[in-house]
C-alpha cells in the first residue's frame, strides 16, 4: 500500500447506500430466484433491477427484465421446493456487494451453494454475477 493511501484511510463504502445494497442482495434471493409466483417475481424484478440489468450465470448472459424473469422462472421450475438461505451477511464495497447462499429443501443441507455479486446503480441492481461453488442437482 502506498504511503499516500495509508494516510487517507476511509471506510471503503463512504458515500454508498450500504443498507440499500444490503437490502437488494437480501431481497433478491427469496423475491426473484426463490419466488414461484410469476406476478410477484416480475414485480420484484421491476423494483430491484434496472431496466437494462445484466445477469451473468454459468449458462450465459441475460439482459433486461424479460430475460431475467424467464431465467429465474425456468430455474425455479426445476427446483420448486428449494429455498435460498443466505450464509452470513451481505458485504458492501462502494457500489457493489456480495452474498453467499445455499439452496435446497428447507431445513436441510443445501444441494448447491454460491455467491451473488452485484453492481448497483441508482438504488437498483444493474449487474448480477452468480458464482456457483457446486452445481445444482
């Protein structure tokens, strides 16, 4: 670390809406990817994501509300009884955040785990990167 940087240490999220980004991460799991009702999921997407949002997942890249909604709905249909459980608290740095999670039947060991990493813009998710630790079964 340079001498200049060490003298000017500031909290890494100064000027950032830390609670807002934490809320986006916490709500995204149950309200978008864990939601089985298409109307509620679509409403959450409009509230939580920018119109030009980009989802980066192992199967590919998806742009916009319609593509995100279709991906989340199709994923939900493959595991309708699974729930997403956060592992720890969201972490925020500037305009980004991450949250580790597990997915599986409620109360059981997760069938798969991962980390969501978001970039926020204007109080909404502009980009979501989903890193899988283990593959869905």
